[in-house]
């Protein structure tokens, strides 16, 4: 094994440093982006060369540690909170759950450095207790899951030997609890549709569109007309959604239900009448800043007024209930629907995320029971 500091003369007359590395019968070069003057090196140039030599020594040390299966003590002393921030930033994991986990980590550490070596099972338990004083059990479980994923990455990077969460017995970890998912029947949706209420029509349209497509708020509010596709299949016009999910970053290609198509056609007519130029399907619900949820809160407040006007429990009404409504109604009203199909319509990566909709309303359960055949009556004499 060898790590050598080399110099390369540039056209400008400067010297560029790079590492010439030979390791495990392979040779490669790593350029350091450090340049100095060759003819008249200044004091600053001398410092740069000293820095290049230190980098060479550090790189050689990393390879020795790697070859001997050792943990780098320098890495273990690094600030885990800072590393976690870089991890979610550069890995493009800046979603709501990860950023919230980072926020709670900072508060838990009281804005002080928290080294990798300090991340023990005992400290994780303390963090769990802290989370339970700030958020509900299911949310806390989600944050711990994000933390565990990051710690597994730290193991892969040879920063720590083992994820400390794995050392915590399962019965001592935060468990998710089943919760009731608010959803509305088709009769309730019809009642809402028939109820006049002085809120912006696009708030109603966006909510009902989600009820009949299953799209999240994060996918409805930025939805563009270019993501709506129409095709002629067997002589019939079919509508599809072709978009990138904000939460999973997966590309989805989904058919659009008849009621959702009606809403889209209404919006097209309104665009023409009002001479709208916006590229968004529902421009009045578009979040001005995707990192905040100002418009979401405003729409939810308006939806509660709408529910109250319709005589529906306003506590049940929020935009995400539309997604639950879609999943529940598809399972209850579509003979060919099953959990796997609904999983694909919702854009879930695994069916386990869809199993929360395995419960159905009493009407569906009763219909299933009524489908059982009756036994023939047995004659008392035969008994």
C-alpha cells in the first residue's frame, strides 16, 4: 500500500497537488484542489503544502484502519448531529420527518456537539423519553426509525461498529399504535358537495380531487397541467396522472377517476373564463414556500367551516382525510379492489403501509357475513 503526494504543473505556472494511491493491487488518483506558486512560493503557499501533506497522512491512516477492520477514533469523535444534517441534505432526504428529527436532536443535545461515541443505547432511550414529551407515540416511532436508518449508514461508513438501537430490546422501543383514520362516505361527500359555504371554490375542488385520486397535499398543491395526460384507448378518452411524488420521490403513472376528471374539466372552464395563466391546476392552494405549510393550514381551517356548514363533525375534516377517504371508498365500493391495488394507487412502496386500511366499515363487514350460505334445516325426528 502506498499514498504519495504528487505535483502537477499547470499552464498557469502553478503547481497542483494530488494523491497517487496504490492499494489492494489497484491504483488511482485523488486531486486535492490545492494550488501553489512554484517559482515564488509565499508563506501561504507553504501552509497549503503542509496541509496537502497532512491530507496525505490522513488518507493513508484511513486505508490502514480500513484494512485492519478498526474504527477511526477521529470519526467517532465527530458531531453526530452535524453529520445527520449533512446526511439528510446531501442524500436528498430533506423531507418533513427527517427535518423534524434533526430539530428534536438539536434540542435534545441543547445545541451542543454530540459525538458518535456518545450515541449509546442508554442515550437513545433518553431521546425516546424526550420525544414522548413532545410528540405522540406514532410520530416518535417515525423519528426513531429515521434515526436508525441514519445510524445504519454510519455503520456502512465504518464510523461506528453497530447501530445502538439494535441493542435495545424490542419491548423497550417505542411501538406504533393503531389509530382511527378519518374518512368520509360517498353520502357525506355528496352532502359536502351540495352544501354552500363561503370559502374559495378551489379549496373544495382540491379536497374533493384528493378524495377521488388519493393524492397527498404535497402532491395536489403543486400539481401542474403538464402532469395531466389524456389518451384515446379503444376509442375512449382516458385521463392519467404522471407526476413525481413529493414524499417518496417516485414517478407515478395513475388513472384518474370519473369524478376527478369532472373537477379537472371544471377547472379548465374556469381558466378559460378567468383568463388564468398559471401552470398549476389549483393555483389558489399552491404553497408559496414548499418548506412551510402556511397554505395547508389555511385550507384546513376553511375545510372545517365547510364541514360545520354541512353538519359533519369538523374535527374529522382536514386535507389528509381526503387520502384516507379515497383508500377506504375504493376498498368498499370497487369489487375488484384489494389492498395490493390500493397500495399501487396510493403510491406506497410496500403493502405494509396500506394495511392501515384493512379495516372496512360495518356495511362491508355485514355484506361479507350475509354472503355465507344457510345450512338446511335438520328435522327434529332425524335428530
